[in-house]
């Protein structure tokens, strides 16, 4: 909530919801597929334009200098803990 993630990820029209995608593959804008796992989500937080999900605009800012490695790992643990209800 402090980072404002739910502002966009709450609505699948703006940004993909993570829960339905986690553990599955997504089609990227370059036509390749990528598994949605910790590595993908971590990279997407730090370099959001690197692997855009097909159908979404590159709106997300980089959090490279806004979260520490520890905060990033805590965020991933939080998403796992929320399970199917997570954004």
C-alpha cells in the first residue's frame, strides 16, 4: 500500500493482477512467453519495461531506487501470503 501498487494492479484494465497469473505463463508484447514467478515479478518491479505483458501500456515506474533488496523480498513474501486474493 505504501508504494501504491494497488492503485493500478487492482484493475486488470490498467495493470495485470498477479494472483491469476502467478505460476502460469504470460504472452509478452514481443510475442514470447514468460513464467510469472518470483524472478519475473522482481525484475518487473525493478525494470518494468523489460518484459511487458501483451495488451498493457508501459505505465509502471521503476522501483529500482525506491525499494531495498530486503523490501523487495518482503514484498514477494507478502504477495505469496495473500494467495489468490493478491493483486
